[in-house]
């Protein structure tokens, strides 16, 4: 989206259920065939949030479905296009958590960085942020030259890395144990892998390699240490 691109173009808030039942023809004129986010309320408290490609149909359904007796007013937010509707709905569900919604919102591509955050915390802080418990023990980092790979403490799962070099994009993989696989060989550090990739005696691998911090956001590997 452009920096000043508009998402919500029109909205209708705090309309009573009685008005929807009594004046469906009027409300239909404003929301028929329109897409957006709608919210159902019970005694001014948010009860349910949903998205719809035809808001009139969805609101009409809620007059007789399992939510029929659980709300007394509604709001609708009409959007320009539907490109970000699902993520907008997911964001609302994950932050507000209305009691009428059974499922938690899911993001299509967003990376959960909790594990990376916890790697930088001590045990006391981990308890305070509600670290996920697991019965599966993490395998000890493997060694390729008698030393623990420097990337080991930053890695919870394998991820790709890449580097532009002489007009080509060189690709490698950081493994779960912190080693780097490049051209079928394992390297204990980013710099050793970078030196092999550019065929030089030495090379700063932390600035040579980049990783995808977020979808489409490739940054130097050194960002893991900052």
C-alpha cells in the first residue's frame, strides 16, 4: 500500500439490532455488495468480529444464527478493496479476543519472533513473558571444528540466507545447529562460508550474508547480534 493509502472509506457505528430488523431495506442500500469488517456488541461490549464480502448478507445471517441472541447493536467498516481484510480481522481477534469468536486470528506470513526474543533473555525474564513450554529437548549444537557455531544461540529453526556477489545471488542455509550449508559443505561460521562463496581468504560473513527478518525484508546477518 502507498504511504497515505486509504483502507476504510465509510463506516456506520452503534446501530441497534432493532434498526437492522426494522429498516433492512435502508441499510441494504449502504452495505449491499460491499466488503469490510463488522462488529457485534452486547450491552456496549464487543461480542464478535468478522469480515464479509457482502456485509448485508452476513448481518442478516446473524439475526438467526448461533449468535442471534447474543448481540443488540452493530458497526460496519467499509473498505477500499479486500487485499488486507483477513489480516485486519486477524489483528483485531488477536488483540481484542471477542468472546463470540471461537478461532484466534492467523496471519498469512508474519513470523513469530518470540523464540528469538527469548534467546536474548535470562531465565527470570522468560518466566515473566510466558515462554512456551515443550517436552522436547533442543539438540545440542553440532560442531564442525571443535567450536560451537557462533550462530547457534540465535537459531531455533533453519532459515535461508543470501548475498549478491558479482551480479549473482549466492544462496545458503543456516541450519538448526548454527552451521551454514553452502554448495554441499558445512561451515562453522558466517565468515568461513562467505570466504568460500566469494573465493577469498577472508570475508566478513556477518555483513556479507542477509536473512529475511520479515517477508520481503532482507537485512545483514549482523542484525541478529544487535
